[in-house]
C-alpha cells in the first residue's frame, strides 16, 4: 500500500535499521541522525513519547508511516517496536501523527483532481479509482460495483489516465469532452466488449494536460497500473488496492450491500 522513497530501504515486522547521523540538524532539538534520514527522503512529522531511554519520531517515507527511535548515543533505529509478546507498540501514535495527516493530504489531492462521477453524487461511500478506458480489470471492477452504485450506497470517482493502449488517451478525451461525462463513461463500459466509446481523432491540449496530471497523481499515490483504488477507512486513513479486488477485498472496498 505504501510507496518507498529512494535510498531508504525499510524492513518489515520487527526488522530494524541503524542509522548514525552527523550532519547539522535543522534545529537544536532535532537529532542530527534525523537530518541524515531527511536528506534521503524521509519526512519527520512529530515527536512522541515512548520511554525506555528512547526518543521517538513519527515519520513518513513516500506515504508509508514509520517510526524513528533515537538512542541515548544519538543513533537512529527505524522499524517496528514490539512488546514482550511480540506485538507492535506504537501503531496508534503512528496512525495519529503520520498516517492520518498523509491520508488527509492525499485525499484532498484526489478531491481536487479531474474525475468522472459514476453513481449518485450524494452516495455516502466515495471511492476513487484510477481508470483507463481500455483496462479489462477496470471494466471488471465497474461491473462488480453495480449493485452498490445502483443502490445509491457508493459513488465511484474515476480519475482517467491513458496508458493501456495507443487510443486510450483518445477514449479518455471522448469521455472528458462529452456533454454528459457520466453517460459517456457508462457507455464505454456497457460497450466494452464491442470496443467501447469511439475515440476522438485528436486529443485537445487541455485534456492532454488533465491526463498528464492524473498520471502524475496516480504515480504519486503509489500506483503503477490500473485500476488503482483508494477508499477512506472510518479512522480517516486511506486504504489502497492495486488491481481488481479479489474475494473478500471487494467487500472491503465497496462496503456493506
């Protein structure tokens, strides 16, 4: 779900990475090791208390929350702190201080993007999906979502990209340039087996920019293909699904029927 930033390799579960920092800190209170990590792409959000002679900092790498623990000698340990039973100890702090702020920022970026509504605009559950008009898995997700969308429980917000086939940008332009974008998107899905919507002959410059912006947003959100699906959990933290949700995942994405 979370993307890695270059030069920082994060270990899973209880694996830890030791970092010794000697560069100048941004402030007198910030350990120099944190600056060394920030120079490698880490974003430090806030310090929190853990005891045990450690200073703890909530941080973000890409969109992945991670804790940084500073030892008494100034070294930095990155990873998951476990209790004697082997259970993670700091997840609640990381959620509040790192995951939630990152989720809020990403959700605002999705809201501000150019998207096509699929469903009722007052449907309570909002799902963003990066979609390509030629993507077979996007089409499968569209078909699977019909009971939720048709009942008014879910609205899909399709952020269109043009990456699957040569005419994908032209098909996206046909949808985005239609008088009724929703109707055009639905028509493309209903006629998917027959080739979908008729592509425009030339993609307008403004639409080309929208598609470029949408692709950049898709990559920054951590997706490398379509569909890339984003939903917001009850705690406000985003959940991301690469590709067509399988099995129980479909219920996680779409919610109760």
